[in-house]
């Protein structure tokens, strides 16, 4: 992000922060006692260059997610990935629904390289991969039920894009009764301003935006299990 854009955003957010403060917004939801790490759409179409969906900032996002994965696995907490993929975008009844009229869904076909999770942050054996059709990780998927079965109360969110899939997942997380914690260094978008605006707005209304160091410290405070519990099987649907 260039300096002029950063200065303009800082000025805008400074004014809006004062407005929210005086009206009682931006309260803290805080961490719970039983988290899960949910990585949103960190598949090649978003994390690698030269794709229609490629996002910026992977030089920061990928190392941040690697740290979160190591810390989460050490504590035996559930680790979930999502990707977005379609079986049919050309037929009369596409599984992308109307969304294909807004996005290039033809680049996200099931079984192709673009929708595979980036191998730099590949799922470990037993970690769950959910294939979704809509922006939110919760919409039309088994994620909420899976998390409740694991007695999760806090969702640590990483991934892309801040303006759509991460944001929608944060909104649905709090609606489903989970505490959304968005990890600042582990999220991105195709447009820098979209990242900053949505981080600001989520922090004001839907969840807490926390720096990576704070989230890692939270994970470090969790008890270490003698034997890490099974986290389910890799699944699609």
C-alpha cells in the first residue's frame, strides 16, 4: 500500500473510531477456552500469482499461517481448511448458482490445481477440508456442527478474501455463537484498501481483530494435551 493511501485510510479510520467509541461499538468479544483454526480459501487460485483470484500479501500471510498451524497442532485443537470449487458452471443448473454472473467461477473447477490447498500450508493427516460453494465457510456446509461437536467456542480466522469469504465467515461465526478472532497478519485480499476497511469494520461490529503475536500467545497459554485428540477426517461437501 502506498503512503498516500495509508495516510488517507488512517485519517478515515481515526474519525470513524471516535464515532464508534462514543456510540458504544468496538467492544471486545475476547477469546474463549476452546478454539479452532479455520483457514479460508488458502488454495492456489488465491495464494499463487497469475490466477484470476490471486491475492496480495502472501509473503506475510503464508508464514503467519505456518506459525498458527504449528501452534495449533501442538495444542491439538481442530484445524479446518476451506476451498471454493464447482462441479458445474456451464450447465442449466450450475452449482455456483447466480454467483457465476459476478465472479469467474469457471476458474474454480473441482479436481483442478487452482482449488487445491497451497502445499506450503498443506493439511496434515486428519485435518478437515471443506469444499464450499458460497462465500461463507458456514453457508451450506457442516462447519458449525463440526465445531459444536468438538466443543469449540472460538474461531481463529485466516485467509482470503477479507472483503468476501473471510468477512462473511466472521459474520456467520458470531451469528452461530462462536467468538470470531481475525488474525491481522494472516488475511488478505486483491485490493489493499479492502483489507484495511473490512478489518476495521469487523473489529467494530462482528469480532475481534488481533495481531499474530497475541493469538500465538493465547494458543501458548492453552493446556497441552498428553495425546492430541483426533480432529476428524478430511471431508468434502
